[in-house]
C-alpha cells in the first residue's frame, strides 16, 4: 500500500531526473527511492519505467562509486524479475553488458546483485532474451561465482545456469561447451557433494541432465531413491516471476 501511495502522490516523475543529479547524496537517495518502488508489483515497476528511468542507468553502472553501482544493479535485478516486456526494456536500454561486466569485475557486493539480475532474467525472460545474455558473455563470470562462500549466491548462479541450459535447445551443445571450457563443469561437479541440500540437488540435476555423457558418474553422489523415485523434489524451482526484494 505504501508504494502505491508514493506512486499516487505523483512524485515519481520528479524523482527520476534526480538519478543524474551532480550531488552523489541526492543521486543515491533518488536511486534508493525508485529502487524501493520497483520491488513492488509489475504495475508499480512500470510506473517508474514509464518515466524513462532506464535512460539514466548506463551512467549509474559506470559511476566511480561502488555504492551507486550496487544500488543500480539492485534496481535492475528487480526489473528483470518482472514481466517479459520489462525484461525487454532493460535489454533495449543497453545496460546488460555493463551488468555482466560488473558480474565479472565488480566488488563482491556488486557481483552479488549482478548475479540476481542475471538469474532473475533467466527465469522471467523468453528464450531470445536469455540467449542475449549468453551472446554477451555471461557464462564465464557466472561460473566463477560458483566458488564463493555465500551459499545463497551459489544457488542463484546454479539456478541461472540451469535456466540457460533448459532454454538452450539447438544451442545446448555449444552452451554446455562454454560451461566446461571456463571451468564451470568442474565446479558444478564438486558442488554435488556440497553440505547445503539445495545446492547439491541442483548441481546433481544439472550434471545428470546435461553432462552425464561427458563424465564418469560417481554413484555415491546420486540421491537416495525408493520405489516412488527420488526422495527429494527434482522439479522444485524458483517461481517463474523471479524473486523481488
């Protein structure tokens, strides 16, 4: 209700231009304000996009202050959790190559937000939109984050890679090759013995479904099965619309 009150007050068209204000404090406050609005419904997010907010984000993503970068990617991660039209708006704004760059080279706090932005897009987007990420080199920086200690980010990355593989269709062999070439396959194999149940489940699922012909499987890594099948739900996934925070 509070977010809708903000929108109904008519303040959004006045907040959005402040995203390019010369005073970093004003810029940061405006970014946080509109960022909070896009954590709401798709309709509330659209109210911000309708004010041409995305036109400010190439500059925000290349800002010298990492805090601005982090807030900007956080904003985008909530938009990429929206509908396919909103995902396309992000793509058309030309900001995803910068997000992928930050995924690879940003401060870890920025990388985490970039991982969410990418993973949410793989859940919300259609095949063409997801393949756009692949074409812009998203696979290697995603795979490099499989080594981090933050278990939530490891799961977010695995979900993103799983979604990419599911949508690969005729490009599956090529994409699987990319994952293997950048060391991602070795990392996913290792995660099959991770202490976190959700992580080892999805790691096992990815290996079993997309890479089982390429490796010698260790039967000890397979989850216990019964006459009814696996004891865990192999079909459990993040909601289609992605997470919003």
